[in-house]
């Protein structure tokens, strides 16, 4: 099975996931999160000799190389993400509705909205967020080529030639959609609080309506505390995530070393630190709330958001979710993606991993065929070169027309062979898939071989026999024919076995059951069933009977249950038990009438 790898390089950490399964049901095979060391202080730099004492790009290269080596991950099927904070995001309207027409003019339209970059210095992507009477509403993403070139250079230094590059915000949308969050809440606001930037996306009907990215992250809060309280990087981060309190573990210095205040009005060092942390944390929430409000206040939508989905490392800061909920007037769900995706890897910090791994999962799913919002940064000079471009650059002006003709013929023939190989591979895959669906069941049910199914993994003698038969078949063009002949043989054997049957099981008549139900209900006078009595649904199958009634008298449902229970026909066909008539929940309708459903499960052998 092909392995898909997603790589998200953030301001503080790199996240790598290897996915298995399918785009509709992905699972994490391997996962790793590695912290990026903070830049050294001035004192640390002075202590290191040499001109190349600190290279931030090389540190990231080494981390990526270590993770891929440790997890033994492939470096060819990799999708990486780029920080949306370095991308210019604008909303524009174009006078077209069709995607083909929009693609032709989107760069020219985007150029009018880019003031700090020339159009040739950015890679332009867009997503369609709606339609107006005059055209389409677009959100355009203009990613500077300088930042993109640096990111790709880091990947190539680590030996990775990315197959695709996405934005972290759009990759996260891909993840949330695949894991069913938009089925539960199709109208919501995604707030991804990172260390350097915060991505905000309003989703309407599961599709993005507004995308924003602003320079505000938990790293700025930590830097303020490090500066004001004289803390180290690790102490500052720990203090930001700590709720504080009188417990000794919550103090930055041991309790025994604290000075006792001289008066009740004086505060201890710990109390001062707690107050400073609380004030800075509240200021951070205020900035986050202001940016979110500015991004959403001008948006008009017929379906307002129902919930805020909160992710990112900054989402774990205490009280951030509660404060956002209070200020924006919406419930906040702290998202842990590991609750909704199967993972073979156990993280040392599952809450943190579930909050930050979203973009990496979305990148991996893109390699599994989930296109998502279709944002692709490998364009222009970053796009992979195809065979013709490589050959064309190596051609000389002096090459003759005859050589070009031969080269063209060879190229066409090569493409034909590749197409034929692809078609044959597709046929082989379909034939094998069909064989493995049929053969184990045939061996198990017809030839009585043991086949055990545990979860999603198939094992047992029948499955092993089918696998071994496939391995013995030729690997050439005769493979499909061999499988087809084998399945035809199984089909003929089934025809012979079925043709020898002496007793054909009797099929119970639904009309007979219908008559018996009404015969049972007719055992009492109509007046005893109340002023209003109506059978609104009668569903009869081989396995069950379902009947819905609407009555005006609340005691009638008990009478109906008793009448059905006394029917000898229904008692004989049921699976038995004194209460084989199962009543449902009584529903009260607007006009005061009662509706209830009764179910009788039939024994299919009777």
C-alpha cells in the first residue's frame, strides 16, 4: 500500500505524519512532533567560535532528516505546508462564474490588489467562496516566491523533493472536512492559534466563506513574560500554559525560597508573577478577539456560525476558549483531532498533538487523493519539469528535422506504452480486488474453509489460500485471464450446486401478514380504539414488521400492543418471548394526538 506523508513546518515545531487507509477513512501509521530550538542569546553566540555558529535553516534540515530516518519514511510522496502568515490574502469579485474563465483572468485581477509585490514575484491561488448577481466572489492567496523558495530549499537540503505544497490553513480545512467536523457543524469558525500566526476561517455549509491570517501567536505572549519576569524560554512557555495556584508545582521558584511579606497588603513574588501572567494572558485574548471581530464583522451570510472550532498550540492556553466564547457569543469546542482518527502511534502529549497536527494530516491526505480546496504552490518556476521541457532545453539549434521526427515518434510510442501499462495495471487491480472479495467467501461458505474476520484485518485459512493462489499466477498480460477463468469455474460450480437443490424455502406472504394484523386489531369494537385511530405506516419484510399508529386516546397504544401480542400468527413468526411486540417512544403531535411505532422481529427460519 502506498504511503502518504504530510509535513508541516511551523515557527516552533515540525509535524510529520504518515497516513494509511484511504482519503475517506485515513489512519495515522506514524507520527512525530519535534521542537525547533529557540535562537541563541547574545551571550551564547559570543561563546561559540566560528562564523557559522547558528544556521536556523540547517537546524530544520537536521530535524527533518532525523525524523524521516527514525521513522523510515519515504521522501518521494511528500506534501508540505507553508505558513499562511507570509501569504497575502485578499477578497475580490470577478465577472465570471465558470472555473475555466476565472483561471484565465485571476492573476490580472489579483495584480490590482497587490501593492507590495509585483505579480511575477508571487504564486497566485484562489478559492471560490460564493456567487453574486454580477459574478463570483474569490479569496486569492498570493505567496511570495522568496519565502516559497526558502522553504523548498530547506526540503531539498533534507533530500525531499515535495510532490505538492499547500497552505497550512487550507490543509487544516481538508482535515476537518474529512474527519466529519463539518457534518456535525457545517456553519462554524475555525481559529488555529499557532506560535507565530493565527489562522481564522469562517465556514458556511462546509465550504470556506472567509480566510484570514494575522501575526498573533502564543510565542509573543511567551516572549513578553520572558522579558518582564526574566524567565528562560522553557519557563516562559510553562508559565503561559499553567493555570497557576497555591500548589508548589505551580511556582517558578521553590516555596521555601520565597520571602514572607511584611504586611497583608504586600504581595509575594509568586502572586506578582501570577498577576503579570494573568494580565498578559488577558491582553493576548483581547488582541485575538479584536482580530477575529475585525475579520468577521463585514461578512454577510444567511447562515450565521454555530460554533468556534479552536486548534493550535495556543488554544491550550488556559481561559482562551472561555474568553472567546464569552466575547464572541458562540460556544467553543477545543478540537483534539486524535479523537476522530485512528492512530497506531501514541503521543507523549496527546492533547498537544491533537491540537497541532491538523495541517500535516491535511497534507498527507492530499497525497492520498483528497484534493481539498485545490491550493497548489508548486507553480511557475517551482513546478516539476516534465520530460519534454528537459529534452527541449538540451536541444541544439543545429538538430535536424529528421531527428525531431524520430524523437517525436519515440515520445508518442512511449506515451502509448505507458498508457497501455496503466490500463493493464488498472485491469489487474480490479481483477485482484474482485477475486479477493469472492474467493475467501466461496472457500468459507461452499468448501467450508475457516475464515476469521477481526476488525478491518482479514485472516484465516480461506484468506491465506486466496492470497497464495494469486501469488502463483503469472505477472504478465495473462494474469487477468487466469483470474477470470478461475472465477468462471467457481460460477459454474455454484450453478451445479444450486441446480441440485430439492427444497426451495417458502417465502412468507406480506399480504398474509397484513391480513393477520388487521384481523388482530378487529377483535375489539372500533369504539374501543378511541375517537381517532389511524394506521399511518405498515412495513413488512422478511425480518421484521413495523406499524405506526396515530391515536387520540392515550390508553389505546396499550390495547394495540395487547391485541398484536395475542395474535397466534404473529407469535409464531416472531423470535419469541413474552414481549415480542416492541413499542417505540410515544410522540405528541401538535394537535394533541399521540404517535407510536410497534416493531416485531421475525425469525427468518420460520
